[in-house]
């Protein structure tokens, strides 16, 4: 049975050059909407951004982030290197897995941004769309994110087993990797000791 194998470096680079900026700028837009319209109803402990690498840049609403540009370029170069090695060793499905590792993970992240933006936009249009107030502890936000990637890891794995596409296998591995990292991070945040408030000076 013929299976779809992702083996095009130009297409992979094009997709990466599109999806990664979408991720970053949807983060900024979502944070802007949340701060302006939704924070009184939905509150997150700590930064709106969950990835520690980009928290400072997102909190500062940097339109141009050096960290973003560095990873943007390094990941594109990584795709080129993986393609060259895969071609040299005549195992191009390995490149498909590498492309899926980057691109499919970003699609999962973008879906989360779209969901948040839809919620915050609804509150913007109608302040009565949401009633009450909820505050998420940091560990809860991380746990929700972890399990979202865990579900997608299972979905991509099942699709890989059904189709034999290593592009989907790469997505399963990257989502599993994010699940493990964020789950561990969530457990650490949950069990950290609570600091007692400083005594008032007399």
C-alpha cells in the first residue's frame, strides 16, 4: 500500500517559516486580548506564556524577539541538516519524521491560541458572555497543556500506524516530548513549598 511520505525540503522550510511566526504573534495577540478584556474573568498565575524561554519577551510584548529569531533560524538550519543526512544515507523518511517533529507540534500550539482568542474575542464583543471569575494555579495551566499534547501524541501515533507516514511519527514524538516536559514541570510547581508572606515591619 502506498503511503504519504513527506520528503520535500522546500515545502518543509516554507511550512516552518509560516507556522512558527503564526505561533509567536498569535501568542502576543491572545495576551493582548486577555489583558484588555478577559483578565477580570480568567486569570492565570504567573505569565500568560507557559514556555519559560519566551516569557520575558511575551510579557514585554516584543514584536521582534531575539530568542524567537534565533530559534527560527536554527530550526530551519536543522531541517536542512536532517535533509542532507537523510539523503546521504538514503533514508528520506527520517527527514519526514524530523519535519513532522517541528511542524505538527506547532499546529497543536496554534490550535490552542485560536481557541483562547475565540474565547477572549467573545468577551470583547459581549462582556456578559462570561460571568464570574476563575484563577488557574500555574501547575494547573501546565498540566492542561501537558495533557493536550499527550492526547495529540496518541492521535498522531494512531495515524502513523494507520498510514505509515513518518511525518506523523515525528509529530507523535514531539508531542510526547512536550507532554513529558510540561507534566514534570507541572508536578514540580504543584509540590513546591509555599512561601510565607513577609512579616510587616513595625
